[in-house]
């Protein structure tokens, strides 16, 4: 029985962790913290958990947390870094769904998150929790930085092209579309139904915090420096990210659609949660709603000699809570798919 | 291992049956029929099933179906009645999600469904599959008529009031609101996104087929004849039914909110899928999205001496496929909740 | 040229007033106030107004307001009552879209709005701005209390039945469904897209502030005391209210659908903004989206001897800003429909 | 008084033409044709037009149409080409909202529309109705080919860059997102609410009919051959197109954001319906919902030396009916903005 603690479980990644972990017989959720909601029943904030989760939120409490085998941080950025060291020192595994340990370049992190990092020495030891790349490292990791939602969809999309040196890396484009849950459960005017529904817009044109994360990671897969234009968009739906990726074919390389299809199918042949669609089919976020799958399709635009990749995931599952649990499964030597085999809700 | 066949699984109840049955280790889906899609992979119609269901649709085939232990009909009305007898005669259990065996009054059925019933003799033996009422009969049933989506929400809402003779029965009102999936996966103009989203309307004012079903059933719980005004509404969302029920307090009876709350809590104390909310909380369809739960709250309007009941369910789960499987579990002597414990997807 | 001021125009009724007034050649919007946004261009808050409204918000300013012919209050409740007297004393007409002058019974108002009313003496002189009832009084009014959104739809629906003494008045039911814009443009968690979309729920079961307003008004149309159960619901859409009204036929009265249809058609024959639909058609909120129309249909449920009325409006137009302008037109002796003839946006 | 006929007005462009034309005092809608709905009141199909349009649909009728001054075709492709010649021969102006006269390269048109063109001789004389480019030609045109919805947003976005030779033209990217109304009012399963809402997907990867139209037009603004990757996406909303355009800066050219902003502002300074947003603001489709505006913003991604343009319109207005009427206004020597000044509906 794995004893699990969740810190800051009052948002959408929190409820997803609980939805996915509560039914498991090999996991015991022992503590769910929230400063504001201490003493409140978890299911009174998340009525879908009535009858499934019987805990109350409690204030962060070292003793209770230190009795856990693993602690998930579902907190905003710059929270986890303050208390992770203590947990690690007690031998507790930590899976951080926030941004605190995602970027190795500390000054870059500090610039984007506008905060001094309080434990830069832990960052180097943190493992970036993208199992499709770091499975071996995750097995023995003590501290996991769960990738961001956009970074997951975009990396899984570009990965085969970079590993096979098929593209020019200095002018990649990621046109990404996200549902509103990516903004979290915060009372912000922009995300009111009346503001966000029946409309689409781009945002973050002056820079999005996932950009440095994506670039740092893509560079680790590439022999040449990666330059990326990343334009996120807000789509009037709850869940889902679709990343439409554009990459120019490398000078001197010739590609065909059949070959690209084979490259993707081979790369992900053994990946339980990356589903390369048959040629001619396209992913839709509804196909993965509530599931831990990332659906990918590849196309080739002959006119401009550009490869187009479509990568769809549920931002709260493969883009957050599901991927975090996938990491947990690997860390504890379990079948990686344990508790993550639920089928997407369609329609 | 229970061998399951599904007839007509190309619509939304079909995909829900598959979503809920495919992960089970005690069930084997052996045949999924569709005349139009024979030879097509099931997951090409329902991409959420990729990697979970590996079957192809096949044309209805007596031999294959007769090798099943149980057959679900997810067909339009007036289909099941043509072939059910043959299956029953071979000892195969039948769970019909259509309307063919829901109404005992054959002339009434024929009037509403505008068809001659071809096997009226089977109707009397069919068990109405509302476990909260008919659990014992379901155990030994060969043929189950799964209740309609509206009838489930409305019966579960009125039931405690009728059983306890708390209300005048001659002027009940059910103001019901349904998501668009209740209309099925049919290419009908009215249910296009551009027609149905960002709007609400009533429909079926001249009569809805669920009305005679509801009244026939409510009468079985009541000592006095039930008369009901039933107004269904179309709500711009995929899933969910909310029934708002109004009942005048019986002449000479006095009620209080506390007492009503107790009546509901007691009635459903042992029901795994009926969740009576604490006083002061209200159901929302999002709380049960994808789950087999029906959430109920009761209120009392002193000014008009009227009891108000709110009853929310996922029309495709407790209102259709989930309830059908709940019946199957009972029929096969399994724990009634097997495979139905999944938590609602929120948000 | 009518000089118009708008106080507190940062919400949805504010932008609707501007959308409807800006194109008019007989109206000059001279001042738009907002404490928080003073100095900010109006179109930077409402980008749909770019090129149409060139003003900046300014802090409330008596001098500027006193140069107006009419001032609209688009403020939360308990704001207008503090400054209306001063404007009236200068001969400026006031149209209050908030609740401050809607209820004649001051203690009742104070109980529901949990505030001491600072100018009860003005309430008696305020005219309730429902033109279909009070057109004559509006002509000479100095202070208009614009009806609430629910009260408009519900009153227009019940009015012909009460005026013609066709119903028992002691147990009326109004099951009302509203889009989310009724909650205003406030950063409140419950109205986030991820909280409010893809779901329906009832709210305000312990009492809604529009209930006493509705009852006070309905009583003025009825010889017998009105008792009403009013259950509002939140629907996942931006705009629109649909009120489904249930009324028992009066003892000793016989009604037919044809007769009811005639009663409604006659009552509203000369009303430019109440559209009684032909028998058999039903209103949908999409039919009136952005327009000042209220669509009404009447039906009769023989089984329960109950009359069912459907009343649909755009809560921000006929339920707020449009009706306010309709009042203004009447007060200034203009054609009542001036500037309000725009056609609903469909789809 | 301009006498107007509309052919095939049963879809969404049809109702938009009627919504925009009906209120005009200088226009008389004399005939609205539909083979299937002949004899039916127009407002029974479009209930938003009740009280505004009193016509019935009639079968196509040469006599009635020939009494018009101008005829709009709101038909599917390959319909207009059969009857346009006859109308033109009688001196009637024709504005075709379909694709029949948009592409000058007849074999290319025939290849994409899989039909033999029956009047290729008329194509050369047709004027492509993009006023921002062809205003002079439109003044004297007899036959207008109204641009497609995607082509309008994309051309207006790329135009200033091509005219000023700021970009490499051989690898342009248009990542376009459209609301579902772009698919028309056809009963097609893919566009059911339950299929299209709460999801985003790309489509037309193997080629979209607007691609050749866009390329042919962009080439007329460019000294170098244009190659374009065009990926359309389906967004879960009714109205709106957002095109996100990516163009590499031309070799040897240096650009800055200020300069780009100036280029766009100058290009569209006199355009009533193209609104270049202030630096730092981004368009959203909600800002133009129901209006004839196209909102544009330009950004520059230094890392990849790529210009990013955002272009938003209402696909049914500036992308169809509004633009058609803008053309009519120009053809008849009216103020171009007549009847098109309505403000977007927000929220």
C-alpha cells in the first residue's frame, strides 16, 4: 500500500489526482492539504468525489506528510521549492506538478517566474517526468518535475523529428490550443463562462512560461539549437490541448508521408500512452477527454516542404495528474499503466 | 466470464456500454452488431476506444448472438421486439435499452410508438429494470426493460413521496432538462451545434413518449391515481438530466424540511447509486458526468405548500448504459456496483 | 439630442446600454462612470465598442451627470439610492437598472437586500418600468425602476392569466432557466467556464431576491393573493432566460387551448416587444438573442388541468438594458421602438 | 430603393443577409427562393426574423428575379454558375457568395470542386469582392465573387506583408480556427453538438477548397510565388474565424515590432472594416461577433525571425453576408458602411 499525500489539492489538478487515485486498492490517500479549506470535507469542494473520498482538507502538516511514501505538489509555482527538501531528507518521494523543478537553467527560471529559487541545488537532481524520454531515470528518482501541459503535447510531437534529424531546428512553430481548465480554478474575470465561451483568441504573445521549458527540453533531443515560435490559444472548452506543430524539412533530406508515419509508429510502438493514429486520421481532444492518452498524427505539406504534426492530450491528465501518476507507478516499480487505463468519455 | 453481445452499438448508449464493459476482467464482449458498419473497426467510429476495444462491427448474426450469455439492445424502438423471443428461447438473457418492453399497457405503447407490438406476450414477463424498486425481480429476470432517461430521474425523485403518501397525486409537475445526447447520434438539423448551443427551449409539449412510461410506473408506487404534467427541455450541453419536480403536499398532511430530508435519506440509505445530498446542497449534472450516480435533493416551498425535488443523473449512464449494466450485475449475481464505481469527470 | 449618462457601466448591462445607444443619432452618451476604471478608454474594457464609443470612464462626477437629460444606473444594488435624489432634484430623469426602487414594501426590500434603504420616500414615486403594464405612468415618470430579468419574463407570462382571472393564484410555479450573464461580470469561481459549462443546476432554493419583486407585482394584477414557488436554474450559455410557468386552472373555469391562445394574442396585440407565437410553436432563447423581444407560448395540460406558459427573453436586453431604453423612449416621447429594432443574432 | 433577391436563403449566410438587409430603408427584399421550402414563411425557418421579414420562400422564378436590381446567391457551389448568365444579360447585378467565380484558373477550380464549370467565360469578368483590394473594380462590377471566409481573414492578414515585400513567400503558414457555422446548416453527424462541442481538431489535411483560392489571390499581391501551408481547425463555438499566420522575414530585411505595427496601421488606415489593434492587444472572435469587422494584430518572434499575424472575423459577416453587402453598397454608389455599422454582441 502506497501512502500518498497531496499538497494544495483544491484546484483542477488536485481533483484529477484524487479521481485517479481514489479507486486504487494499492494506494491510500492519507493527507490532502489546503490552508484555506482546512477542516472542510474534500467532497464538499469536489462533489464528484462524494462517496469516493472521505477525507477532510488539513493544513500543511509535516508530521502527516512525513508518514507518506510519496507526496504530490498540486500547488502554484514557487510553493513546492520551500518544503521539498525536508520531505526528501526523510526519504519521501516527491512528485511536483508545478514548475519549480522543470527548468535546469536557474537564472532563466528566475527570470520567467520572477522569484528567487530557494533550492537551486535540488534542481539538478530532479528528473523531468516525461516517461517517453526519461523512463529509466524516473525509476530511481526521488524528485520528479512533472512537465507542463503544453510542453508534454509539444515534446511528444516534435520528438521523433528531432531524434531522427529530419528538420531544420531554427524555426519551429507550435500553434497550441488549450481548453480553459489550463488556467486553473481561480476566480479570474477572463475565464468566466461569459468571457471565454463562444470565442477563440491567442494569448501570451509577449512570452509564455512554458516556452523556456519546451526549448530547454527540445534542445536535449537535438544536435542543433532549437528555436521555437510558440503561440498558445484559449479555446472555449473545459479540457484538452491540441498542438499543431510546423517544422521545415532539413536541407538535403527528403521525406515522404509513409516514411514519417513509420518514424512515428516506431518511436512510440511500446509507449502505452502515445497513440500514433493511422495515416489519414486526425486527433481530436474529445477522443482523449479524461484519459491519459496523447494522440498524434503526422502530415506533410509538399508545397512548403513542411512537416505538420498534430498532438492532442487532456491537459489535466497526460498534461498533469495522469502523467504524475504514471511517474509514481514507475518510481514504485508498478505496471506503468496501473490506474490509468480509463477510457475517454465520448461524447 | 460473461459473454456479452451488443446489438446496434453505433450510438451514444452503445459507446457507453463499451466504455463501461471493456475494462472488466469478468466480461468478454464477443459481438457488436451494426448493419451499416459491418466490417468496420469499432474504434474507427468511437476513437476513444482505440486500444481498448479491438472488435469490428458485424451484421446481426444469430449464431454469434446465441453464443452470448447476455445481449444488450442499444437499438431504436421497435427493433428489439422482432428478435428477442429467439434469444430468450435459447436461454440468453436480454437487456433492452429501447422502449419495446417498458410499458405494460400494449395499446398505450402502440399508440405512442405508432407501431404494432409483435410480441405483446413477452411484455408481461419483462422486468422493468429500476433496481431501486425491482431488485428482487431483476435477480431472476430473463428480459429487462431498461427505464428511459427521464423516467429514471423522475421516478427516483417522486418515489419516496409516493411511497409515504405525502403528496396529492393528481397534479404533479416534472420540469425536466436534458443535454443533447438524449437525442442520440443522428444527423438531425435541430441537434447541430449551431442550432442547439447557446439556447434553451422546451419541446414535446404535445406529448413525449416518456410520459406514459413515467405515469404507468408512478401509479404502481401510489395508492391514488397519478396525473403528471411533464415538460422536457433541451439544454446546451452534451450529457445530463436535471428533473425539477413539484408536488403539492397532501391535504391534512404536514411536512417539514427535516422530515422530508429524513424520508429521502432513509429510502435510499442502502442504494449505492442514489445519493441524497445533505440539506442545503443542490445537485448539478456535472457532479455525475460519466458516473452511474443519481443525486437528489429535496426542498419545501412553504408559500405554496409544495415539495420541490431536484434529481440529477447522467442520461447516458444511470439513464441508460450504466443502469443496464447495473441490471446485468444483479442478474448474474455479481456485486451490483461492479464496473460502475468510476468517479464523475469534474470539471 | 438626449444627453445620456451611465453610472457603473463596467458590467454586462453597461456594455449593452452602450451597444444599443451608441448608434443612435438622437442620443449623445456624454459620461460613463466607473471608479476603478477612471481614465481608461471604454473600448479597452469592451473591445466590441472600438470605433463606436470614444469615451473614457470617469469617476462619478456630479457636474457632468447634472448636465445630462437622463442618467442610467447600471450599478449593483444599494448604490443608486445614495445619489438619485440629487439628480432628480436637478430635474434629471433617472432610470435605475438595479433593485433599489423595484419593491414598494421597504421593510421587505431591506430584509432581502440586507441594507437600510436611504431614501424610502422616493420609492413610492418610482415607476416600475414594465411598459406592457405601466406605459402611461412611464410617460411622466422621473424615476424608473427597471424590472429584474426574471421578473420581466415571469410577469409577461402570467399577466394575461391573472388579468382574466383564469387561474388559482395560491400555488403558481415559475421554473426559470437563465444564462450565466445574469450573474454579471464578477470574478466569482462559480461562474468560471470550467464550473458553469456542460452542467445545469438549480440555485437560490432558500430564496432569491427576485421572488418578492415578482410577487409584489403579480399581486397588483390579481384580485386574489398570489403565492409563487420560484426555482431559478443556471444554464450553460451566455444569454437568455426561459421561464416555464405552471398555473392551475381556476375552480369552475373551463379553458381550451384555442381560448388561451386568443387571450394571449389579444393581450399583446399592440405590444411591439412581446411576440405571442402561433399555436404549436415554442420559444427558444436563441430566437431573441441580442433583441428586445419576449417570445411567449401557452399550452394546456389536460391531465392535471394546468396551464403551461413559456416565456423567453434575452436577460441583458428585454431583461435589462433594452427595457431600460424602451422606458427612456417612452419618457422622452419618442417612438417606443427607437433603436430597439435590431434582429436577434441567429445562429 | 434597391430591389434585392436572394437565392437559396435557407442556410446561415441566407439568414445573415436577411438580418442585415431587412432593417434598411433603402433596400427592399422582394424575393427569397428555396426549392424545398417554397410556400413556407421565411420566419418559420428563422424565428429571429418574426416581425421583421414577412416573405415566404418561393421556388426559383426567373420573372421575379429579373425584377430585382441585384441578386445574391447563397447557394452551395456549382449552383450559381447555371443561372447567373441569364440575370447578367438582363442587366441585373449578381453577388455570388458561393465559390463558382472565385478562382480564375478554371481547371484548378474544376479539380477542387469536382465539377465542369458551365460558364468559364464569365469567370474572367467576375470581380473578386475583397473591397480592401478591389474597391475600384467593384464599383463597376456586374458579377461579384464574394471571398470565402478563411480567404478573407488570411488575405487581410498577409496583405501588408506581401505588398511591402517583407517576407519569404515560399513557406507561409496559416493555422486557422473556425466556428462550426462555417459548415453550414446541413444535417451532418460531425457537426452535431455532441460531436463538435468540448473538442478541437484539425481537418482537411489532405487539402481544403479554400487553399487554391487563397494562393491564387496572395500571388496577385506578391512579386514572388507564394507557397502556403493551410491547416483549418474546427472550434467548439458557433461563429468566428481566427487565423494565426506565420511568415519568415525576408532574407536581408530587418523588421521591428514598431515598424510592423506602422505598416499595418497605414495599410488599413482608411478601411472602415479592418481594425488594426494597438500594439500588445490581441483579437478575439467575440469582439467581432455579428459585426462586419476584421480585427488584426501583428507580432514578431525574434527567436525564429518570424512575423506572426492574428486576424479575427465573424465568418458569417465579414466572411460572408456582411462582405457581400459591403460589395453591394459599393456597386450602388452608397456609403460602403450602410447597414453594416452594427456593434458586435458582447458577451
